[in-house]
C-alpha cells in the first residue's frame, strides 16, 4: 500500500506561509556577509552572490549561470509563482467563486513543475558544509548572518516544495474534462487515449493538444524515447572521462600550485582523517554518477525485451528508475564545493583556489544524466496483461 496523494487541512495558507518565509530568508541570505576566511591575519569575506561572480571572473560562465539558476533564480521564481497560484485559489474559495483561469496562469502552472528537478538549494547547503570541513584545518572560518539565513531558507524551501501537489493544483485551477470512449483497464498500449504529461488529463487519441492545459500530447513511442535517453547517456559517459582525469580545482599555497582531481580530493580527506566527508564526496561524486549511468544503461538495454518485464520484475525496475531519477541531482555537491572554495579562498599567492577544467565536464555529466532519466518514458517498463500471460505460458 502506498499513499498516492495527501493534502493538509489548510493547503493554501500552509503553502503560502512556507513560501513567503522562504523568500524572506532568501532575501536575507543575499543581503549580508555569507562567511569569512582568515589566515595569518588576512581575512576574506564573501556574500552569497560572490560564488557566482567569482566563477564568472575565472571564465567559468556556464558554471556561474548554473549556480545562479539552481540555487537562487529558479527557486525564487518557483516560490513566487506557487504563492501567486495558491493565493488565487484561497481568495476565490473564501469568496465562494469559481476561479477564472487565463492562458498566463496555465503557462505558469506548467512551468513550475518543469523547474522542480532543478531546484538545488539543499544540495548547495551540503556542498557548503563539505567545503567548510575541507578548509577548517587551513584557517579560521566565520559564519555570517546570511549563512544561518540560508540554512533556514533551505529547510523552508524543501518543505514548501513538498506541499505543492500537482494533481490538487490542476484540479483547483482547471477541473478535469470528461472524455468519452475511455473505459477502466485501458493502458497506454491500447491506443484509445493519450495522457497529458503536464496535467495528467486523459485525452482522446485523435487530439494533438491537451483539452485542459493545451500542452502538446506525446504518443507512446518507445524507440524515440530510448534514442533520446541513450543519446544523453552516451554524452554523459563521454564527459565522465575528462571529469575524472583532469583537475577539478587548483590550490595555490605560498606560490606553489597543486592540482586536485575528484578522487585526489577523496584520498586527501581520507588521509586527513575526515572519513565521513571523504565518504560523502566519494558516494556523491564518484559512486552515484557511475552507478546511475550503469543502472540507466541496464534499464534502457532491457526496455525492448517484454519477457524481461513481467509484473514483479517491472515493479523492481520502476523502483530502480525512480531511485536513479531522485539521486542524480546530489552529484552536484562537488561543483558547489568548488564554487564556495573559489569564492572564499582568494588570498593571492598566500593561498588561493581556482576552478579546474574538470568542473565543467562533471557538471555536464550530472545535467546529462538527469536529462537522460527525465526523457525516458517509464511506461516501457510495463506490458499489457495478454503479453504477460503469453510470456508466462512460454516459460
């Protein structure tokens, strides 16, 4: 037994409260010093936005844009949008009136759910904590008001995201439209209907756009889905090689520059006795990307083998796919560690950290594996009852 959906007693008020508090904490996080780094009487103080500016200064504009979008811009847009949508629902329900939906409102509702996989404030916070442990032995670290505000912001935004229910929101904004000719028990292989990937409205098979939200409808196309997923995955595997061979950052100490690869950083932390942090970096930056690519390749390879996907096996593969889809974003920890260290440790020849060429390659690995999982049509993991009986009979 699994819970399909749950709604709090006051869904609108609760969500609005958490989202508003998150935006306030984000504003405070950007307004005050984030943290300071002091060694031999020389102090370096940074604001949260400096992590973006320093990456751009070292000609890592792509990483700077990625950090800006995933940690600050997209979460802010997401919170403002869901606050507006839930506020409209609350106002209309309190007045006992039906909600008048415009094309802009529907567009906002569609885009906020496309943003969700790319909201990485929680991953960034873990990256900050890992970076602090990495440099704690080198110098004195001070936490600014913005650091504690960002911790609160992360907790609040994660809670706010968990309160947003796609099905409830769509049903409140635009009730489902009854469709004739669709009966219980029909699946995606019957060809009798099309399911909207945005609002999950059931549509007649002859339509090209959803009758509720207007999104483009995608017919079940296993070959097309696999081609796109394989393309992203192969590209990720290609980028994975330079991501591990080249330095992810350079450390300058007293004029001497030392390159550091991902595995080199894990080994160094292990040698320094920071076993838990070494394990976190190894799992997030080495094990998870590799395991995810292997798991996705295995799922894609077996997707066209109906006999391999009997009911019990299909459930296991569906769980594996959902796990790989969920954990992929956490591999971004190492990129955020580099961003924090580059912004914080800039004391010229005395001590400085600069990004290496592997940082962009590793970010590409994370993004491409996420896109590969998102583009895969998991309906290919299931087959209809007749095929199951046929496979069981042949066995």
